[in-house]
């Protein structure tokens, strides 16, 4: 059964605009990018949680590698997992402290635009 497309919005990261699909429900967060063949540069998925959470991310049914960026309630990057491959499933990746948001982008994109722990994200 095809899934409904999530709402999209723009966010700013290090002077780069990223078009993100917003996953703000339990079902959309669980589905994430699973089953997709790719993600275009300059695009991503922003997972929104009700409050700071451990926000574990897995690569179930993923078909391409991604960078996973955890962001706290102050819109500051707290943890980055670079170039996470689909073959890491069933491992679960966690932030170093509670996160309010998780941004998934194509593998290598975080380094390309200069995202690091401490980077501010404009949501």
C-alpha cells in the first residue's frame, strides 16, 4: 500500500537550504525513508519528537546510506552518524543526549556542507 507523502518545509543548515519531509507522527517516524531507492542532495527527512528523546534510528528496509543528525530542543546538533549503511540493520543508532529532532540526509552531505556537533539549525 503506498504511503501518504509527509508535509515538506525548508530548513537552513550552514547557509544551505534543505527541503525536508516532516515525520511528526508515530507511523511516519517508524516508516521514515524505508523502501525508497534514493534521496536527492539538498533533500532530507526531519523527524520531530514530542519532547527530548533518545530517538534511536535503524536502517530497516533502507536501500541507500545516509547521514543521521540529532538536534536538541535548542536547534543545536548534538550527534552525527556519518555514512550509515543499510547493512547495519538491525543495529540502532542513538544520540549522545536527548534529541527533539533527527535529520536524515544523503550520505556525505553533512561533511560536504560543514555540519558538526554544535552547529545551529534554523527550523
